C-alpha cells in the first residue's frame, strides 16, 4: 500500500506543476485575477508580471516577466571594435620537446619486460625436455 503513495508523492514533487512556470505572454491555466484586480479567463494570455490571484480561492500565483533587454527587437548600435596590437616574438626557438617518442619506447620496453617475465620458464625448460626425451 505504501508503494503507490510513495510513487504519487514522488511524481507530484518531481514533475513541474502548471503554476510553477507562468510567464508574461503565456496562457492562464485557470481563471485568475491580475494584479490590478481584472478577471483573466482560462486560456487567455497573461499580459503583465505580478501576483495573480485565483478566482476560486486565496492562492497567489507569481507571473514572471522575461528579461526586457532580451525581448527588445529594436536594432541596436553596433559595438565598437578596437584592434589590440599583437606582440610578435623575434625568437622562434621551440620551447618544449615532444614526449611521445620516449613514452612509446618506455611502453615497449615495459611490454617486452613483462613478456619475458611471463615466458621465463619456457625458454630453458622446453629445450631441456626435448633433450631428455631424445636420450
């Protein structure tokens, strides 16, 4: 019996409620009163930011405005682009050296050492077995 209750509570908590993301220009999810007290029907566009009140109760819903500068469609002045002088070094000597070649050789040396260690018994014993079998 606890599992359905836990699932319902978790779903209710994790899923966004329709009142969580009310924005100016969005649709009213139910009948509201705007901050000035005018009625806003369900499905009508929200025209201003502020605290809207449910018509059926005392619950307040916040309607957020988008950033005014982001929604401004007027053409803006072009930004001033200035050039910064670039310092050019006269000396073109390489600063570092590549490490991939020594690392590859070191890896191959470790690989060869591991292979020799794992096959250390097969070099001497295999030949000795053949000699004993022939005698």
